[in-house]
């Protein structure tokens, strides 16, 4: 990690059609999709850069704690 370079949490999921989908919780509306993880990571970096150019960098980044899957009966 470079000092002074922001680091963002990226959530990666696979949709029902097999696409990988990445989103950035700290940047609402910042997301992309791709078929491979390498392509996805390149695209999300570009999406983050564009989001910051348009909306500015967030003042404070959240601390990543973890991910938990929760089952809820229907």
C-alpha cells in the first residue's frame, strides 16, 4: 500500500448469468462487471478513478470489518 494513495473496499459477486460484478461501498453508484477477475479489477480501478474525478474523493474511508452471510427464512 502506498502512503497517500487511498485504498477502497471492493465487493465482488457473481450474478445469475455468470458475470463478476464489483461495487465500492464507499462510492455510491461505483460498480462494473466483467467475465474474469483480472478484467474486473482493472475495470473497477478505472471506475473508481472516474468516480473520484466527477464526485471528488470521500472525506473518510470506512474500515473493513468482514463479510457475513445471513440466512433468513422466507
